[in-house]
């Protein structure tokens, strides 16, 4: 797999240009993250969690902290829950905007793709202002968040979210009025709804195939216990459905961020956190779908840390999505799922 992104191996069987089989081989990036966690102080594994996959640093840091907090038997302050919710939805927004841009790049529509990348840049600059990191690393800690967020920063984010939503609407409306875009997206890379349960698919991949599966709604946690998010899904299962659904999810996330900013309470941002022995399994929803974190602490040290990102299951949907399509459609089908090699090859 060429390019500066992570490596994977795809073996196609074709008749002419029509794909009749695809075998995915991953594992080239295996970094031994779970082995590195063994024997460490529980607070040290947070940096490992953030390094699992670059654009999933917030969701993995949150999952790690939620598991540690469950073991410690503590609840974090309400203001910290709101701040975490803002960061989770901000990460979802800029990650999904990147997905839309990538799909347009793969069908030779660079003007619209560049406009979307500019919107992503606006959101990542807000992330940097809020946390000191464009990918918001080092901000979420066991017991809450590292530091408070000032009202002026929240006001700026509120305005940026509104501006990005309006600009995104204009770009997507213009894109979906282009016949060549519709020709490349519609009926391409179909993932049938019957595959969702057998393959344990989640996230936009599942919801674009007619499933209502969303961990934030099905198994709410954190801020989602107080304020359930808007749930969207598309029945088509093709690239067009995934493009449309991701656009709708970005819009919903940006509005949710504004809602959280309006209602964020005053108060503490940290609870007292102490390390205890025990184990916990948590599930939460990232931009790609359901993520699981299991931590077992024994003798004050990490005995086992197991992470399963959404990409681990969703990759195998690609083998079905490409069937009966042609080889030149593989890049856009692959990008419409936009899965993480690093998030699979732990």
C-alpha cells in the first residue's frame, strides 16, 4: 500500500477489472503497545493509549481514564464531564471532515477536498487553543481533565463550530450537485445490513448500512447519560450513504458542542484519584465506532491492558464492500471507511 500512511497488504482476485475476492493482511505496524503496558504504573499507560492512533487520541485517553476511574470507584466532576464531551465531539468532527475530504480526493475533486481540509484546520486550531495540542493529547487525566477551559476559549469554539457548520453545508450541497460525484459514490462499495451483526460492525460503517448502533445511545456514559446525542443513520450502505451520514454526524456533533458550551456548569475539574487493584471493561464511541478498553491492575501495577478499536472489526467489511466493483473504485471505497492500521496493529 503506497503513500505516507500506514502499511497494509491487499490481495485482489479479479476477472478483467471486476473484483471477485479481496484478502486483507494487516499486522505490519505491530508495536507491542499492550506488552509495553505490562508492569507499568497505571498513570503511565495513558500516554500509550493516546499513541494507539493519532486521530483517536481523545477517545482512547478517555477510555483508559474511564477504566481506571471505575477501578478506583470514583466519579469525575460534572464540569469535567462536559469538557470531555466537548473534546470527544470535536475530535469526531475533524476526523469525519477528513474522511469527506479523502473521499473527494480519490474521485479527483480536489477543490472541494481542499475547502474541507481548511474547515478541519479551523477545528484543529481550536483544539490547540483549548488543550495546547492539535490532537488534544495530554489533557484528559484520571479523575477529570488537566486544567480548566476559560469562557473566552469556549466562546471562540462556539462561534467556530457555527461557522464551520454553515460552510460545510454549502460545500456538501455543491459537491452533491455534481453528476460525476454522484456517479462515483452511488451504488459503489455496498455493505449490506445483514453483515453488521456477524462482523460486529460499528460506527458510521454500521449506521450507513441501516443500523442504529451507537455506543453513546445504546450504552451511554459520561456526558451522554445527561444529554443523549442525536442519532442518525442511512439505509443505502454504499459510498454515497457513508458520505452523507458522515456529513450529518459532523453537523450533529458541532451542534452538540454548542449545546454543551451553553449548559456547561461551574465547579471542580478533578476528583481525587488513587490507584487500586481490580479490573474494568469500558466501551465508548469514537469517530470510527465502538472502542473497548480493559485494564487489570494487580499489586498497584498494570497486569493487562487490552484495547480493541472499531477498526479491528470494521476492516473486514472492506472485503465485502469491494465485491463486484472495479479495481479503480477500491481507493474511494477504502477511504469511505477510513479505518486505522495503527488502531488494529497494537
